[in-house]
C-alpha cells in the first residue's frame, strides 16, 4: 500500500485506536477488486456540520438537560414513549430519569445527524446508523435498567427470567426472534384456507385455481402474481381479510402463482427464468385452462415488477394476452427507493455479484432481518424485551406468522435485480435492458392499468408507486391508501378501516403532490373501487366451471395451498 494514500493514513489511525487486526482488515478491504482502483475518490465523503445547527442544538440540549434535572429533583420525569410507559418506569424515579435522559440524548444525536452537511445519500446513511444505534441502546433493552422487567421478575419470583431464557434458547434454535406464537399456525389449516387446487407446477411455481363462490364467473380469468420474496398467503391469511377470497366472491375465476422456496437446486436461476418460466408461463397456462383470449393480471410488490417485465417481453413479441393489469405497491421506476437506498451503491452491488451472481442463495432470514431492522423498535427490540426480559409469549397474529415465514432468493436473480433496478434504474430506459431475449420498452404496454400505493409505505414509497403513472402509457387509475406496505393493501371493506384517496377528474400530473391537490379522501377500503374497475375489464359472465383445471393435462394435483408454500427457507 502506498504510504501516502488516504487508505494508509486511515489504516494507521485504525491501528492506533483498535489494534493491528483492524488495520489489517482495512488494508484487506482496499485490495478487494470492486471494478475500480481504490483512490481518494473511493473514500467515504467528507462529513461536516452546519455551525448554525450545531450552536442551536447545543443551546437546546443545555436547556432541556437543565429542565430534566429540575424535574428529577421534584420526582419522576414525565416520559412519553411506549417503551417506557409501564408502571415500573413511572413509579421509579431513577428509571424514569434514565429513560428521559436517553430520549434527550437520542434527540440530540438525531439532531447531529440532521446537521451533517453532505450529499443526501451520506446524510441518509448517517441518520440510519444513528437510528439503529439509538434503538439498540435504549435502557428498556437491558434487564439492569428495565424497571418493568425487574418488577415482573420480583412478582413472579424469577419465573419470568427463567421463561425468558427458555424463549431465548428457542429462538436461537429456530434462527429468528419470535414475533408471534408460531406453534398456533399452520399453512392450509388456519391460514391460506380458501378452497382450491394446484392445477400446474414446474420447478419455479405451482399454479393454484380457486373454487368459484358464485354461479357465474367473468369470462376473463384473473391471475395474481405475488412477490417471490415472500409467500403468497399474505393475500389469503384469513377468510375475512383475504384478497384472494374477495376476488373469488366478486365472480372472478381466480388463479394464483405460488413460488417455490428456492434451495441449492435452484440457486442458478435468473431474473429471466422468473419472467419466462414464471409469470409468462402462468399467463399461458391460465389461457390454456380457461380458453380465454385475454386475462386480467395483478402483481404485488416484486411480483408487480416481474409482471411488468413479462408484459413488456410479450409486447416485444407482438403478444397481448393481458387485458388489464393491477400493480399494488410496485416499483417500476426505481428513482425513489426510500430507506432501502442506504444499502445500495456500486460497491455493495459489486460485492453481491461477486458473492452470488453466478450461483448461490440469498438467505431468507437475512432478507427478513434487513426488513425488520427498517423498523427496529417495532419489529426487533419490542420482541427482545417481551420475549427475553419479561418472559412473555407473543400473542397469536397471522400477519407476523407470515412475516417470519421467510423465503430464499437465487443469487443470480437477486444480484441482477439489484444492479439493473435498484442501482441503475434501467427498466424505465427504453431499449436499455434485455429480458428473455427482448429489448424492454414500457411504452409498448397499451393495456389499462390500476396502480395502488400506500401513503406510509417504507419499502415502496408512495412517490415511487405514483411514478408508475408517468412511465406506463395506457389508460391509468391511481389510488392511494392509508397505512403501510402490507396493512394498506390488506384492508377488507367489511372492517371499515382507514381511508383511500382518488382524483375524480382522473388527471395524473407529473408529481404526487400535484395529484394530491385534486384528490379526495374516501373512508374505508380501496378494494371496492378496484373491484368496480376490474369488472369493467372482465367481460361478460358465463357459468362457473364445475371442476379444476382442464382435461388430463391440467388436472388437480393436490388441494390448495399446495406443497411449495409449505417449504421452509
């Protein structure tokens, strides 16, 4: 290593602070071939702070620290944070003071992150890192400081601590933190229970056909393409909140792709495989079974991205088998990828390509952990405290059972997806991408589309969902729902929850903010609006089929939900 290089200087600093092993690690990192020579341009961006913001932050900290000290002398400070809301905190002045001091320090550190003067990506990464650190360092996460856990240990004479250790050993053996009592759920018994059958399978997916619940069905069948990053039964958790059952009840002959959970035998599969042998094959099979010239299709999350690619491939081949498409919380234009952008840069993508671009698996548990740490207080530390410090068994919750039922991804699929979508946003560049031997051009997609986005979605930001309206050329309807990535989508009308927004004039201006200026809030679920839209593209009604599949080629192989969905990562 050149002794005059920035890396050498950094290595010397690391050695002084952390010892020789850290310095060697830094030098080793420089030697990684990431497609370019390490130089000053590859060093982390310089970070500076706004003097004005620092001064204001210092003054605010001194003021709030003095107020906290005064409150502490008078009794337990008032703490407004659900992590410190129990009686154990409010009745223990020392615990309440420690919680209040922690929150003051957390606000100050976040203020420091906001005071950074750097490019937006660097600022986002600093903020994300500070948020993770502060979430982990909360006094509620440690038995020595958690007054509620101590109170429970005394009341149960130590039984809660013993139970917590049992919970910890159980979770270590299963490889993830329990978010619910998983023993109470079984796929096909009390989740994913809508009646149907597997009518086709290949090495990538099983195709499920559902039993009609109406005497007549629409002549155009309906195909759902869920994300392969999760299991399809998020769309069929319980009868009362099942989008699949709802579609069947509305008179649609409904088919669903159930992706296989990849293991080593599928570790070589690519994005092209999932488009050609997955979505396109499913479209062809549904047409073969039903005899329909065209079908209606829905893609959810990554399933929507796969579906958009499949439609573009078919259009390039001069085929139009899909009459209408629905995209739920789907990224097509990857300009705004929200908080996930903190992970994506050339070095990260190059590393993944070197690691698994030619074979291997992206482990489902690694993916699940990443998504959980996007909301660390709600999806990680909340359960650490409850399960281990308090010895509690988390309550049964079907959504969290599904959330823990992770899926692997083939390495080549994952690496290609990262580079061409998240990093380079190539799908919206006509002719830039070649998928299944065809040049991608979204301007060829002339079918009407229904685009849904969730207002508080942290995985597919609402602005990113709206961006699809600007790149898909057909007649479009955009609807925004309340809540997040999952809760916004799984919002059945019978519950009467949340709201959705529609623009009556149908205009789709350049930005979401402009669209919102003319949008009107409607109480309750967006499902009814979507159902009315889908019916206009479903054709006339015909007698419902008496059985599953068609002939001997597409016969019922096993009852829904099939065997693929039961495979564990």
